[in-house]
């Protein structure tokens, strides 16, 4: 899927490559990708939020579109992307990499 910048806050557009990779809608497939990721990939995934204002991202995700019965593809992809980040944090801890995150 090709994400459209007009459907997201400007501050998060630079995350598109990561969202296109990790914003997998199917829970099983997303968790499998996280489980199979290398240490470097997991660390990159978690660290990618360092380059943006997370408040902008989460205010958007918690905003009016969160109540929409038909959210945009971008909204769904970013939501799934944040789920992948949370899973990656667990894997990083499990792998003993927390001091590198």
C-alpha cells in the first residue's frame, strides 16, 4: 500500500518507510515479522520515533479518527506500526538488548 501524506500530520511523514514495513494489519503476520527481526532491525524500529515529536503522532492517533468506523489506510497502518514498536520493545528486553535501545 502506498501511504498518502495528505492523510497524516506533516511531522510523521518521514516515518512512511518504517510504517510501510512494520504497519502490518494482520496481528499474526506483524508479530511474526517482529519475532523474526534481527537485533539491529528491532533497535532501528524502536529508535525511529526519536526523530519525530511523538506527541503529534499520538495526538493524531487518539484524535477524532480513532472513533471513525472507517479510518484511513494511513491511520490503520500507523496504529499497527505502533503495535509493532511495542512488540519490538518486549523482544529487545527478552534478548537482553535493553541497554542498547
